[in-house]
């Protein structure tokens, strides 16, 4: 039905990507993209940093956390109520 198609399109639009990049001095950084439109983004960033016990920031529409925490971040987002279907771990 048309409703299901629209719901699937919304789910594709609301894609959250959790990935890691190697930055300076061979340090991994976990990057969360796709939450920039969320009004609670700063509190999500703060809670993630506290829960994982690491430093990090929100800038340029991305949450960046020091270290490789992809699994923990995904679990945290699911616990916050995000649908695990829209969370892609790369």
C-alpha cells in the first residue's frame, strides 16, 4: 500500500550511520551521522560520552567520540528508542 511505501521512504531518510575513522596518531574516532536534525542532539552527545566514558564533540552535523565504540553507540541509540533498522554500522 501507499502508506507502507511512505513509511519505508521515511525509514531510508532517517538513516543513522555509525562508523570509525582513523585520525591523527593512529587514533580511532567513532562518528555518528544522521542525527543532526534531532533537537536533543547535544544531550544525546553528552549522554553518549558519559555512558561510554570517553571524550567527544558534536560538530558539522556529526557526533565524534574518541575511540572505537560502534557497538556500544548502536546499543545506546536503540535503548533511546531509535529503530535498529535505521542504524547502519559501517
